[in-house]
C-alpha cells in the first residue's frame, strides 16, 4: 500500500527533537547512525537506476539516500514507524525523494527485476527467515544489481542493548547476521565483498546470471 502521510509543521519539529536526542544518545555511546550510512552509500556507490530501501524504520537510511541526491522506494510493514521516517524526511524538505509503502519484506508488491539496488540496514537481526527474505529481494533485484546489507556487529549490538535496557525494554534479535547473509549470497552465485566498521559490518552482493560466487574480504 502506497503511504502518503500528512502532518503539521509542529508535528515535524516535535518529532525532530525526539529523533535528534536519541541519535545523539547513541552517538555518545559509540554508534553514529548517520556516519555509518554515509559509509554504506560510499561503499555501495555510485548507485544507478531504481533503489529500494527495505525496513525503513525511522528513516535514517532514507534520509541519507535523499541527502546524497537519490530518489528511491522505501518500505516497512509498520505504518506508525513509516510515519516517523516521513517526518524525518519532511524536516529537511526531502520527502519528495521517497516513495513510501506499507509493505511486508517477505511479500514485496513489486514486479520481478524492478530494482538496481536494494538496501537492508539494521533489519537483518530482526528477521527469522533469511531464505524467505533474501529470495524475495533476489526476485525484485535485476541481474547485475546490488544487495547492500549492514547491521550491528558485537560491539554495536551491546550498545543497542544497553540503550534499550536503559529505556526499560528488551531489544529483540533473531541472531541472523553477517555469516548467514554471506553464506546465502555465495550459495546463490552473488559476487560478495565486505568490510567492518566500528559498530557495524557491511556486505555488498552483486547478482550474477552465471558463474560462481567470489568472496572479496575488503571493499
């Protein structure tokens, strides 16, 4: 379902105050969300053609893609969370760059071979069925296209858990991570390259039409 939110200037500003406060809290503890996403775009780029951002969350990846001048589709199954993403984009007058959809990542409502780049950032550790998720990504990704993955490493996860504990709730993780993603991509003949950041890992898989996978450790 295409999502077209409406809100007031006061709602945009109130959301930004909350968003920026939490961003700074994480940054003080060692996770700089904006810096990580700039690194992801740099490692993945230059990007061409249609772009899909899966698991939009509060819109940090969307915000960085828009700041870099890209237009894209962004999906999340939680409309309330997608509204926050829209508010964050609207604060910087970048909402027009995003086509927002309320959509389940396991059942994407896009045609086969629709995108040249698919981003999945800080969402994999919430997923239980990596084959179902990646098979759907593979379906909408064009041959020669790139799947761009990033999530918290051990240090990053410890920081996230500490913030959630501070806020009085448990941070859910399925345990899915870099190892599982790398295995799947290599088995499906993707060319895989990756690197590690201070609080995150990054993997980029290029979809091939023939031949075997190749694992290049450094981007």
